[in-house]
């Protein structure tokens, strides 16, 4: 069961820093998820986009 899951990163759209990780299934399309999260580099809440 663990083989069908991969680690996805959430990257800040301003500074491109990868701050957060999450585990998703392989058959899900990457790049769809956008969340407003706190970026430690920008020190502000910014949009984070899902990357591989």
C-alpha cells in the first residue's frame, strides 16, 4: 500500500521556498492544490502551490 503514495511539497509563490510537505497518492494530478500558508522566509501569509 505504501508504494502508491509520494511526498509532495508546497512551495511559496513569492520566494519559491519549499516550506511544507504532504503525502498524496500517485494517481492524483500534481499542481492543483493552492493554499494560503505562512512562509518563514517572507514572514507573511502567501499562496503556496503544490510541487513534486
